[in-house]
C-alpha cells in the first residue's frame, strides 16, 4: 500500500510538471497507478523475465488511457507520463535491489 501511495505521488508530480498545473489529487493518481500496475503484473506472470518490457509497455498504455480520462491530457502525453513513471519505478527498484544484494 505504501508503494502505491509513493507511486501515486511520483506520478502526480510528473503530471503536474508536464501540465504546469497543480497536483491532480490522490484518488485519480491511485486509480492511474493501479491501472498501470495490474495489467503489467498479469502479463509479466505469463511471460519469461526476459520479456518483462512487454508488460511495462502494456501497463503504460493502460495508464495512459486512465491518466487521459482522469486528468484531461491527450492520450499521447499521458502515455509519455506513464512511461516516465515506469522508468522511475524501474530505476528505484533496481537501486533497492542492488543496495540489498551488495556483498
């Protein structure tokens, strides 16, 4: 649950910067994060780890549609925001993984 809240905060900041507006709100951002995470997780369970990029791509498209619906952005800009969010999430998880796997 904390990860979803942190992800929603990061996604909200990305959208606020892209739109040069204020934070869109917690409920829309949590819905958008769930719209991104759920399809990516479902697809990644059926694919080998080498193809996890496909799950991230599908998650970005779903998140882009959700962001577009909740925040009034175009689907293209919303998908770009979702892709930036996934890149930040990937970098954070990689950093945490490397931090705890160091010898």
